[in-house]
């Protein structure tokens, strides 16, 4: 049959058939080429296709449901990153093993108020003395405020040892221990980073070394649950207890000790 003899309807149907065959051939060719193409080419192409599909679905009013898989290690990394500047190493003027005057470790601590109040372990910071605190923004003098019977002490950040340093820190978001579920992970940010599984006991059972004393105890959301203590009585005090004691504390301290 000569194509010139086709009527208008037949020409339209022929055009549709040719378009259908062409699209199939194009699809087969595209798949073959994509399989042979390097990843550096296919990755951006796939992203463009995905974005295009999402836009079309949104225009048509369709609801898109995405399943996001979150790895536990990613939660740990995020929780630590949120609180790195809140954690301080603490030293004090004392004596070394040879009874010589020296600057010795006094554990760790973390900020609990925007006024520059740091909570730390009362075993290592029991009384007034010459203390120093250090985080990524520099090293600073610290004034002793008070000690609480629950096993922690308060220090207040003072002047920098180097005038070029400007104090910068964050205050952790306070978490709720009552909302913790058995089996969830607990992190301790001390001199090293350790973890344990919450077993339902509000007195969180964690192993605390002297170097980790005063460490910040977190949940996987990066919220502060309490402080790690190097004590014969308890190795943990909740952030609620710390906050309750902090509220009425007089943070006025002498300029010199």
C-alpha cells in the first residue's frame, strides 16, 4: 500500500505506531548505554531523573513516602559533634608524683549555662584552688563556686591565659532520663568516648575511669542525661539534679582566689 493512499486517520495511527516503536528502541538503547557507562556519568544522570520524577509527582498532587535508613554510627557522630564545644578538660595547680609543683589533670567538665558555669566531678574538684579549663576555643582560668553532696562541683569560666583567645562554647540540650527505653545506647564524653546500654535503672550503670570523671553523659539525640562520676558512692548524677542545684547557686565569685 502506498502511503499516499492513506487517509488522515490512518496517518495518525501510523505516526502513533512509529512513535511507540521508537520509544521502545530508545529505552533499550539507553539502558544498554547506561550499563556500559562509567559511574561518574551515571550518578548525576540518576539524580536528575529522580528529581524530575519527584517534581512530576508533586504537580499531580501525589503523596511521596520516603524510607530513610539511619545508621546508629551516624547518630553517635552527630551526638558528639553537637556537644564538642560544651566539653572542657580541667587542670589544677598541684603536685606531681615527685611532690613538685605542677599542673595536674582534674578530669573533665561541661557547660550547663550560658553564664559560663561548668559542672565537674567533686572528687577531683573538691575545694577552692587554682583551676584551668580548656576547649577548642582556648585555655581559661576558672573560679571555684561550690560543691554539692550529689558528687559534683561548679566552676565558672574566667579570663583567658592568652588574650587572643575568646571563649566559645555551647550548652547541651537537657534530656529526660524518664524517656529513655531499655536497650538504648548511652554515650560518655570524657577524656575518651565510651558507650553502654541503658538497662532501665535511673542510676545509669556506666564504667568511669579517673580520666573520664566529669564526662558528659548523652543519649543518641545528643541530649545531656547527666555527669559521669569517679566515686565510690555513685558513678552518675542526672542533669535534672544538676539543674535543680544550679538554679539557686550564687555565681558571684571573687576575682582572685
